[in-house]
C-alpha cells in the first residue's frame, strides 16, 4: 500500500526549504559569490554530517523502514574526503572539526538512529535528494566562482555510481512511498525533515558571519585604496 510519503515530505517541508534558501550564505552562493575559506569549512561540516548519516544507515540497514532507502551509491563520505584533500591537503583530518551547529546536527542524527531509526528517512531525504537534484547547478557555480578546473574541489557533487539521476530519483520516490508506515510515523518523519532543514539552516548561518567579515574587509580595503588615491 502506497503512503505517498515522497509527496507528503515535499509539501510538508516547503516552508523550511524556502527559509533555508534565504540564509545569506546560501543566497550568496546561488548568486555566484563564493568565498573559498567559507566553502571549504562547509565541506568539512558536511563531511561530519554525512559520516553520521551513513554510519547510522549502516547500523540500521536491516530495520524495516531504513532498508527501503538503503542506497550506498548515494554515500558522500569518500567524495567529501577527496574535496577535503584538495582544500586542506593530505593531512586534512588534523585541520577540521565540526562547528557548534554541525555537532548539534550530528548528535541529532545519532540520537534518532539509536532511538527511532525510521526518522533517518527524513535526514537522508533532506540531504541526498537535495544534493542529487541541484548538485550539477551548484557544482558549476562553485567552479566558476572559485576558478576550479575539472572536478577538483567539487567531487561532492559527483554521483559516480548513479548513471541516470531522473531514473534514480523515481526509484527513490517509489521506495519512499512503499515503506510500511502508519500515520503517526509519517507525521513524525515529516516533522523530523523540518528539523533537518532547520539544522542545515543553522549550519549555514554560522558561515554567514565569515562571509560578512570578508565582505566588510573587502569594503574597508576598497575605501582605504580610494583614500590613498586621494592623498
């Protein structure tokens, strides 16, 4: 029996999705303003998030709900490691740690993985489907803004094991719709998806302060250069 969970998730997270897109860092990124230091910090934060999601999915892959969305071809850990090596060097692990907002996000994933594994569906849906749907557009923005060549620094957006994004998204949607869930579980998964969006938003908001500082510095430098020309 189909639950139409995919559509319910999409409709139930519309407001949260819109709010996340309006965070300054995200708006700047979509507008092609990408600072490399802020971006590499985002990559580091995402690494910790995906490690948590993928660890919990692996732990719970035999759970009746989680096994329906068990698609290791979506996993981002190895791709993020490639990007971290590009931005930080081979010793990247000694340079990165989760931000405060990221650690709260990671803790939430581990908590639901331990207590209510079916809620992992919400976290997987929020991250993986967003990455798969908008990944190529975001990749081009990052490449253009930071003058990146080939796939250097953008491995995160490459789903090498997925040949056709549209076919896979249809498969994923059908899998979501056929998970045996009751109405209360569906409501809880939608609520958790909104929590996931909010946690992502908090993570992006932390990056706002870095972006604002950079823009302020550029502004001050411009004024100083202008003053020197006048003196």
